[in-house]
C-alpha cells in the first residue's frame, strides 16, 4: 500500500511510514501526479489541511487527513496513524463525498465563500439571484455561501443553521443584514448563485475558507458547485454525531450560568429575556453579557 502525504515536514511522514510498515512518500503540490498511489494524505494543522484540499479537489483518489488533535476535517489524529493504516489495509473505512464551491476564477472552497467589504462594519449592497430568479436586494456587512461542512463555521456564527453533511445543498447567509426578513436560505447544490449590483464605500473582496482573498473586480460574482473531495472516514459516526460533539465541545467551555441558560432553552424552547430571568434567576446584566457573547460570533467552529 502506497500513500503520498502532503506535509511541511518531510521527515515526520517517513518515520510514520517506517513505524506503520507502509510506503509513505512526502510530497509537495508542485508537479504532483496521483498515479501509483492508493491514498493521498494531508498531514498538518487545520489551516494547512484546508489549503491542501484546495489543490486536491477533484482528484479521483481517497484522501486521508491527519491532524494535530481533534478536528472536523481530520480522518485521524497524528498519534493514531498506526490505527489508520490498519483500518485502510482491512478496508474498515468509509468514503464521504465532500462538496466544494467555486467562483470559476480559480477559487475553490471547502467551507465557504464570503463576499464582503475589506473594511469591517461597512455595509455592502447587493442583489441575490438563484437560478436566474430574483431573491432579494439587500444591504449587509457581507454574504456567506457555505457547504454543509462550512455550515458549522462562519455561517453558524452569522445566524445560519447546521446543514446535514449528506444533504446535497448549500447555505446562503447574510451577515448582519439591515432587513430582518433576509434570513438564511438552503438551496440545492446544483443552484447557480449570482451576487450582482455590488456596491460599497470600501473595496469588496471574495474570501475562500478564510485563506484566499481576491478583489471582486466587477459588480458580479457567480458561485456554483465545485469538484467533490473523497474524504476517508474511519469512524462510523454519522454527521449528526459529529455535529453533536462540536456543540458539546462548545458548551463545555461555557461558564455555569451560560450552561444553565442553554439547558433551560433546550427544555422550554424559545423564551424572551424576561422569561429567561424568571426561570433561571440570573441577573439581567449577566444574561445580557451571555447573549452578547454568543451574538458577537464567539460560537465559531473551524
């Protein structure tokens, strides 16, 4: 079994390969061809893995992601590399098809494409069209188009919903729209999403996964489905299981009073601030602090 691994440190993959009894070849993206390899691996931080996936999107090979610690994109942690090899040899793995987004201008995004002014807290006017149908004219801090995987990241903190990983859909989320009727939209992944009539006092840019930035250069941006990524999953955990772990990890870091608020909302459903105070006896100032904490986008997963 041969595995080619993208990494910044060629010495580490070689050692891992000897330890696990498998041929591991550290590679770079320059001049790489996938022929002759059974799996393509990516070893590094979340940021490095995302960057490598941009280059590997559309490759007709299973991709294994090896991270330093737990991560939503990771197949395994680097400490579990030996278990990974055992699973691959025995065929104890699944392939999850990860959709991507593209603007047709060399942009590939695994999580999301964001269109926003360079200067923060600056409004951007735009018209949203989906499959040549007018949706709305809006004024907001920006617009997010997210994949199901990206729905757990910036889109979630901007007020979006979690999109089930198996759903062939994308999410469109306005950022701080001035119109409360501009709610997040979930559309089929075959949709052609066009953002035109762009106007702002600041230069507008396109951002792919927070890694690649480029000026719009015109008043129109078209976002469509890009090539899929075949990601190896060893765990039989469903997408909902992974989402549940993400939410639980967020909640575990909250102070006790914030956990109490969430637990009450979980059982009672939507409540007004006054009703929350009555049921929890938490002071108004403390409640305001927690609500502001969440609304400022601290719940960011990536």
